[in-house]
C-alpha cells in the first residue's frame, strides 16, 4: 500500500510537467490578428477584451489561492483546466468581441486558479515524499523544459496559420483535453499539520499575520524587479528593431531567453549556494545594469543578447524564491496557495502602476524608456534593500 502511494506521489511530478505545459497559450501572438480578421472589429477593441481579462485575473489572484486552500489544490487545478477549455472554445467559435471578452475572462480564471495552486500542490507532493528540499531544483527544471517546448510551439505558429488563423487555437483544444485528463489523474498528497496551522482561518487574518515577518518587504523588492521586466518586455522587439536588427531575427530574442531559462533552471543548485541576502543584493545591479547597458547600446545584437539574458535568468531563478517563501514566510501550512498568490498580486500591482508611465516614455524613445526604467529600478531597489536585509537570512 505504501509503495502504491509513493508511486502515485512520484507520478505527480511528471503530471505537474504536463499540467504546466498544457496551461501555456502559445497562440497569444496571433490572437489579436485573428480578432481583427472578424467582421466589424477595430484595433482599439483589443484593449477592451485584454483589459477585462487582466482586471478579472487581478481581482481573482488572492481569492483564487484562498479558495484553492479551502476546497483542495487538485479540485482547483481541475477547475483551471475546464476554464482554459471554455476559453479556447470561445475563441475558436468567436464571431464578435463578446466571445473574445468571454474567452479572456475564462482564460483569466484558468491562470488565476493555477497561480499559487500548482506550486502549493507540488510542494505538498514533495513534502509527502520527504523531498521538499528539492522543490526549487525540481520546479526549476520542469519550468525550464516547459518554456523550451512552448518556444518551439510558438515557432510552429507560421506553419499552422497558413492553414487558417484559427488552426493554432483549435490545436489547443487537444492540449486542454489532455490537461483535464491529467488534472483528474493527480493524486492528492496527505499532509500533516500542527496545532498552529488553523483550519478555516479567514483571508484577512492571514494577510495581517504576514506583517512584521518581512513578507511584504521581500515581496515589494522582488515585485519591483518583476514589474520592470514585465513592463519593458513588450517593447524589446521594437527596441532592437529600431537599432537596426533585421526583422527575420526578431524572434531570436525570445528563443535565446528560453534557452537561458532552460540552462538556469537546470543549474539552480549552483545559484542556491549563494546566500539569499547576497543574491538579492547582486540582483540589484544585475537587472538594472543590463537594462541600462542595453539602453546605451548601438549594436542591436548586443542589446538583444543582454535583454535575453535578463529575461531568461529572471524566470529561470524564480523557483528559488518560491522555495524561500515556503520555508520562511508560511505561517499557516494549510494556506500555501494563498501566500504564493499574495506574492504574485504585489508584482501585478506594481506592474499596473508602471505600465502607463513606461508606455508614455517609450513613445518618445525606446532608448530613453529603457534607460529610465533601469535607473528607476536601481534607485527603488537600493532604497528598499536596507529594510529588506533586516528580515532576510
């Protein structure tokens, strides 16, 4: 019986990989083009359906994590997969902006239900296997493989769109069905809780308990890094193109960043040897420095490589900090998804605040936009770090 349970728990790891892979939406680059191919649609309506989807995802971030901890991580992942399937169906059979709005809403549900929940589920699995110390390494390798495969799927888009604009989206119906089957087949690990892990603790009560632990200061610091990277990412191709990079090489930035993500994700054990406090200090100058140097580069290839390194490293090393949060900020072990979702929301809040200002500067000059972003990140991180190091071990 014990061996059977162990086998099911181990199977959760490769199923986690499939769960993440089927959650990717590689057709997003052609979604707006497909939308404009529909009758009676105009470009500004793209902002309507994407904005509504973003708002729904934003509002659901923490509540979805809390719901996941209440009803169970497996059930929530199943709900996420059905949400993704409904989203794909709305896009496939779309004939108006209403269908795109519904598709965006269900996609937001899917991402929100997965955010925090998948990490919590994997951690509980590894705790049951007595391998929780391997969390960052395992999650890092899985995320890296998923990223590399999804990059290959994006490269297939031109081939599929030659058949029809909806073909890449229709292909995801297969992925969504596979994802649902995988989610149903997950084995819920049994986790032992101590007396301090209160069942039924209210959400606001949990958020208050994070006060004074360093959770919010650390989340603010990491959120600033993530926010700047996410905000400037949509401009990276336009930036290097303005420097003279041939359009045929534009996709190489994404491909190189995924390759670096893959390499970093498979070597997290090396990065983990650096003390977290030192790693965060180094990252102040690493991220802001790459942005500033790329802004001053006249060589499009050098700028593209620097940006790819920055993005690839950022996503590749992320599981280290998820592991740190689970080991140091988890006050109530029953609410792992809630904590991880709260961390994620702080980054989204900062991104929403920066996106408008960054967009305005980018319309003046991409070089100026990147330069101001890098300097602003450097200043903000240097201000917060003295407060941060009081809490970081």
